[in-house]
C-alpha cells in the first residue's frame, strides 16, 4: 500500500499533490471511470467542444494527467497539443498512450508547473485544465501564467468538480463523497487517503461566481460558467482580450 502525507498548508501542497498522483497513476484511468460512473469522458468532450477549434491550432493542456483531455482535443480538432503535469508517473502513461495511438508527433507531454510555465508569452491559441485547477498551489499565480502564455483572443477552458447547488443533489453528493469515494478509492488505488483529499479539495475551492471573479482578476474576459450533471462538475470559459 502506498501512502502520501495528508494535505496541509499551502507551502507543501505541490509536493503532496505530486506524490499523491505519482502513487495513483497506474490505476488513475480506472478510478476516473468508476468513481464518476463514466461521466468524466462526457464532461471532457463537452469541454473540448467549447473551444473555437478552427482557430486553436496550438493548445496547452495543464494538469494533463494520463493525457485523456489532450487526446480528446486532438481527436476533435486535429490540433497540436502540449500536455503538462507535475507527475512524471502520469506523464509516462500518457506518452505510452500517445505512442499506441500513433499521435506522438502531434500530442506531446512534458513535466512542468503551472506557476512557472516554460514557454514565452502568447504562444498558445487556447489552454485547458481538466480536474486540476483546485490542485494549484497558488491559484492566482497559476491563472496569471495561463493568461501570459495565451495569445490575444486565446481561450481558457476549465473543467472542474464542484458542489451541487440543489438540496437533494448536494445530499446525494455528500453521501457519495463521504461513504463511496474514500472506500472505493482506497480499494482500487491502494493509496491511503487519496480519495479523502478529493472531496476536501472540492469544498475548499471557490465555486461558480467566486471563481469567475478570480478569473476576472487575472485578466480574462467573456467569462461564463455552465453546470454539468446537476452541478457535480462545472465548465468555466474565458478569453484573453484582443
């Protein structure tokens, strides 16, 4: 059984998240399918289709994990996609998938931190983050970096798990997060505590209008949020002004 340190104060968050995802990497895809009841695939397709694909030929996928968002983006829009993540174990799986799919020339993966993206300003037509923005150690710095590397008019699409607003949906979510996620997550991942962290991180993350305000502070405009599946996930969309 793998263990990782409990998520503590902000200074250690990056290392703790990196260790956690390195540990769960071999079973990450299975966990996503099981714990989301397969909805994660539908949510990713919805997020990718929100792109102005004909105008987004070079796309950055932050917190790419094992690459599912990057592959879906390339499949739908035939764009060049750079997937970036802090977990080398996740990236190793993503690179193997790319080789199997025969897309290594158009979908690449590299180790990197959103707080210090190793690219010049204005080099990407769009940026995506799926289920990773709540793991940023410094949210505002990460958003500022995403803004920096986008060209003028570039899109930002963020897909994130959120707390349902409806009373009964929130009740069902609470039961699922307290009873199902920790137990099933531990059984499948063999990592103690990883899927107890998940609901805690969702509750701590700024929701809906509060997150849109943070995006606005970072400079993004044309901001919108759409809820998915009774509010269990949300799609945030913005644009760097021309």
